[in-house]
């Protein structure tokens, strides 16, 4: 069973999984217990859950890490994430608009960041079936388009098949030109540019999180203040103010700018 | 959680890390986090008792940045690990051991 599953996730994963078994890593992570949890959580088969957990555990070890957004010491090199490149490729083939956001976008705009997953906003126009079909070549999408909750929640997760990195997909229809303002960013050795959320929207999205009283709010407030301090001069101030007003986070903007 | 208190990985916590990224889990597998090389560095520093500020200083040196610039990320990750019970305050551990 395990051998058949390993074969289905490709040679690199198979080699790694074999190594993981030898080092008892699967035992350490109580693999079967996690499979049951994933199966219940996403309503998928035991076989699919097995593949998901295998990739989640195994992928990070040989993941391509993240980005080459700036010059950093060779001992701490950020490299392009194959997951992001595959995602950009799949979405470009569908001519589907998207924005990379979250800590990955902050890393590119600002400085190296702690990145635990990759957040992407995707234009839902054109339907979900086609999107999921296209993504399924490189990703395991953790909900099916036939699942009504998938469409209603406007949110899904995908696990990159070859790297195991987790991607959080937020489906949004934008009537405010959000996608058209995206900035192209070319990873070091990749021919495929990726679309980045603009700095102004990135800052305001952080303020919205602050307004929602998320966990570790103090750290996020500090992070937003630093983003403003280092990148504020590159932002369109009028647009920042307009976005903050639209989303009701003017008070948070004032705090970040040190006006309160 | 203060910047001066030392924290370390709780006994039984499993960490797999290299220079690409890391996985950290409790012994039951109920709590699992993954991350990039920044997470990998932080976790490596938690193998022995280490303070938030010292970890941030080391990370900042690697990234050629100021410690206060990387502090929020380190703080957020440590807070998450602490709330999940994957790390413990070294002083608290000493007290537990002494009782």
C-alpha cells in the first residue's frame, strides 16, 4: 500500500519517503493518526489523506524554499519556490488573475520573512471546476468543486505535489481594479513572472487583520509599522488612505503611522 | 512571553530541519508546523534554551538586518509554538523539575 502510494507522488518524493521510513520519521509523526484526521477534516478517502500527509511531512525537507527577492548572504539564500512558479503557470494558462500576498509578498517587497505557507488571492470568475482541474496537475486541492462548502467558503488549501508546500487560496471577485494593479515579479532563474499584491493593498490587508483582533496581534502591529517605516515612501499615500477608509481601518493606519 | 526569557523545545518534540525548511511536531502528531529557512533557523536555536532576543539577533546577523526588524517574526513564531505547547520557558521547566 505504502509503496504504491509513494510511486504515485513521483520519484523525488518516493526517494525521500523511503528515507523517511528508514529514519522512523513517519512513526514520529504518528502518520496514521494524522491520515485519519485529514480524512475526516476534508472528507477525502484514506488513500488521498495518506498522500496529503506524506507530502506535508516530506515536502518541506526538499522544498525549494522561497525567494530570491534581494541579495542575502549565500549561507542564507532564499530561492524561488517551485510551488509558486507552478501555481503561476497553472493560473496563467487559464488566463486567471491572481495576487500573491501574505508573508511571501512581504518578503519580496520588504525583507526576508518567516513563511509558513503561501497566500494567494485568485479571481473566481470563470468558475471553480476549470481552476481546480488546472491546479490538480501540480497540486492536491484539499476540497472538490462539487463540495458546496468549497464555493461558499471562497477558500481552499492546496498542497504542492513535488514540494509539499501548502498554499492558501482565497477566491475573490474584485470590482475595484485589485488584480489590474498587481506587480510582476520575476524570480531569479524563472521565466515565469508572478503577480504580487501592491504595497498599498499589502499594508491595508495587514490593518484589516489587526482590526479583526487576530492572534499575535502585537507582533502583527509591529510588522505593519515596520512595513510602513521601510516601504511607506514607495507607497501611494492617497491610495493607502482611500483603502483604509473603505475597509474601516483608518484608526489602525493612524497607529501604524504613529499619528495616535 | 518576554524577549529576555529563555525558551526551549519541550521534550518529545520532533524537529526535522535543513537549510530549505523545517517541520516541527509534538510527539502525538496533533500539532505540526512547517516553514521556510527562517523557521528552520529559529527551531535550531531552540534546541537549547535561548531567549527571543538572542534568536532575533542571530537571525538578523544572518540576514544582515537589525534585530528589531526580525523580532516580530521570531516573536510570532515563538508565541505560536508556546501556545501549542511545543516550547517551554526554561525557567518554568527548572521549577517543574525542582518540585
